[in-house]
């Protein structure tokens, strides 16, 4: 019989919802595609899902609402914040990878394992994939990007809470790509020297950062970044095809460009903090590409992994 168009659309939408969202909501263990799961990986790997955490909780409840998973035998095994914090070794570098926009769980996992393989099996560390609500909610990219601004701010507060729970003397490297750098930026806004764990060493790696070009300058929103970080590495691309449209982050007309396209504003950063920052234009290596794996694979990035990720 003839099936009405509206019924067909409803059925199609339901199938799409089931295939896309139900596995994440039920926390079904995800097997990493092309993750090199048959290779010997010495790193301890975790994933933190912040989708159900919200932003209105106290510090303790914020951690309780985050969903922790540990990678074991090719699957994500559910865990919790207490298990993570109880086993945190301050002598072992902790790397937190914060992906960019449009990076659902499977892509975050795949990209994260790509990074793990680049670290080298002989490098011992604990690495966390920060799995935030980065997948599109709205069809129109401009509207969805604007929707992600408060989401990034909320995740920044959660990341700040997470880092402040680290034991004294911890070595923490926050690695963000594109919109993920906004989350790190928000975390650093309130992660001042007074709030940081005692004797904690903090490194930042900001790749194709989707934050304002003057964000690190004195008097601007992320001015704390050069101050609280022991070292900061910024990989930018002067011809980045995606960050060319960074102005879409703001409503109305604006000429503000992204830090990930212009590089840091050296003349507006205090001289005592400039020596803590290293910036490299990756355009000669990667062209106009805007992908995490391309940044990771570039020679300029690979040559600096040990220095920033492993505090060498």
C-alpha cells in the first residue's frame, strides 16, 4: 500500500536516532576502529564523557556526573572518578586530549589512538580523551557553532575541576585541537596559580586554536594561559581553510581572526611570558588542512612531542 511521506520521514528519523545516539546513551563499550588495538600500547588510556555532567553542580558532583571509561582488552570498561584519582601517579605525565567540533565518540577515540601511536610505545604516561558534546545539534553550521560556545565554557569549568583534583607534583599536559582549545582556554581562566595543585607542572599544546587571535594578550580573556603554563606550544596555519570562517563564531560582522590562523600576538604579550611560548606555522607542511591527525603527523609537531607531552 501507499505509505504517506510523513510516516516514512518519522521512521527514517527514528532509525537515525537509534543508530547514532542510543549506543552513546547506554554507554555500550566501543571498540576502536583502526586504533591499532593489536599493537603493544604501554600507555594507560581513559575516556571521560561529559555529556551528562551539566555545568550547575559543585566540584564534587561535577566529577560524579562525568562518566569515566578505561581502555582494557580492546573495549571501554566503565569506571568512575574515584578509581581514576586513587590511581593517579604524579610522576607519570597526564595528557588530556580535547578534540574539536564535530568529533563524536568514535572519531575522538580513533584520533586519540592515532596520537597514542605517535607517542611511542616506550613512553609511559596516562592519557585521557575528553569526550564532550561536539557533534552537531543544529543543521546550520553557524547556529551550531554558536550553540557550542556555552558548551565549551561549561566543559572548561569541568576541566578546571578535574585538573585541580590532581595530586601535588603532577605533570599535566592539556592538548586541544580547534574548538577544543576554547575548552582549555576557559579552564585556564580560573586555573590560576592559587587554584592549581601544589607544585603542579602544566604544559599546553594548542593546535589550530579556535580562540581569538588576541586571546593570550594582556587584558584579554585567555591572558592567564602564558602565566600559569610552564610551556605552551601553538601550531597554527596561516592558510587554514576552516578557520578562515572563524568570524562565524560571533553574531554580526566582525574581523576577529583565530589564533590558529594568525599565531600569537607577540607584541601584546608581556616579555617575561614570551619565552614560555613556542609557535610554528604548519602551512609549509600541511597546506590548508584542518584535521587533528594532519597536525599530529607534521614533522614540526612530531619533533616536539617529547618536550611538551613528556616534560623532557
